[in-house]
C-alpha cells in the first residue's frame, strides 16, 4: 500500500514507519522535522495524493504550547479533509485513553468522554472530528494507554526512581501502560481488518501492575533493593510549587501519577490482537535501550 504517516519523526511514528516498510509498504512521511505543517491545507492535500491509508499520529504534547489546540484539532480536520478528497481507503487516528481521564474505574470504549488536561481535551475534539468524517472516509480510532519506552519522558521518570525519589501517594493504584512496540503492532493490526472500520479500540498491556510495582521494577533494573519511600500527594504538590512547578515534577504531573489507569482491551483482543510485552519486560527493554544510547542516570 501507499501509506502516509503524520508525526513520522516522533517516538511512535519512527517505529511505525520502520515496521510498515519492512512489510513492503511504500511510506510517505509527514512531520514538522521535514518542514511539513498540518495547518497548511495545500501541504495536506498534496501529501494525501495517491495514498491508500493515512496513519494520523502527529500532535502537540506540550500543554504550554500555544499551538496545541490548532495543531491537534484544526490540523486533524485538515488532514481528514485531504484524505477524504483523495478518497483514501482507510484513516487510522491515534488517540489517547486520556479522553476518559475523568472516569473512575475500568475504562473501555464505552466509557464517558471526560478529558481533564488541555491535551486530552484537544484529542477528544479531534476524535469527534474523525467520527464526523466516517461517512466520507473509512476510519479507525486507537486509544492508547500511556506509551512506555526509551524516550525523554521515561528517561526522566527512570532517573528519579533510580535516585530513590518517593512514590507519590500510596502507589496502590493500577497503572497500565503499553510498550511502544505493542502500540505499533496494534496500529498495523487495524490496517487490513474490515472489522476495524468505523470502530474505536482501547489498547494497553495485559498486565495490571500498581504504580508501586512498576516503580519497584524500575529500581530493580539498577540493583536498588531499599524499601520504597512514599510521599502524600499534597506534600508532593507543595514541593513542586516551592521549586517553581518546573521540570518533570509539576502539580499536573503529580495529578497524573495519582490516577488509576485500568483498561479493558477485550474489544481488540477478541479480533486477535494482544500486547506481547508485559510490564517487567517493558521496563527491562527500556532501561537496556537507554543505557545502550549512553543516556546518563
């Protein structure tokens, strides 16, 4: 197939491009790193010419960015219009379980849309646009759990854990993530499945570890066996504020750490896809990869 991947230079995008090319597909990349702009309608139209499938991964993650709303919502609308005009045979949108962030309990595709952060709200708006286009374009929405893997975000978290930074709260909340390779496999899985057209899928690892168990496994990767310290949420917020609410330990980040992240993936599992990388393996592979690239801890 001729496939367009937006956000092709991102953490997930790079791996998706590699996998698609290994499978023999012709991949066209679309990324700001290559001078592409989702807010430029002409670029979007040109990019979609001759394309069979669009994987729309591009998004602004930085919630302080003034471009977040425009790129994540208007940019999605532009690429949808371009894909519809080009009569693409499939449009796969990478969303987030964050659109259900305010929901208590186990999250599934049927859960209430209740985003909390600006990023989550922008993705919820983008999802609604994708759904509006389903009469003109065969669409699939993949809602991903927090992606685990060797990137700057997890490097920062792992550094803190290795240094003995305390777990925020009791750490007893379920904390399902998804290893980056598994997310890519889920995206590719939807490619040739007719059953995936017009559907939304929640994807996450099969394990359901607690935040404390995840933290302990990270520390195990550095041969740290000391008792894990905990810090009440309100104390952590005071610390964050006194330090200027900067870096990885911010009040927003603390709120996210305190969330329960438990997901029902039975819908996509019933079609034949399951995550292969459990929490322990994901942690091991991530730490090994970061060490190989000489990332300091």
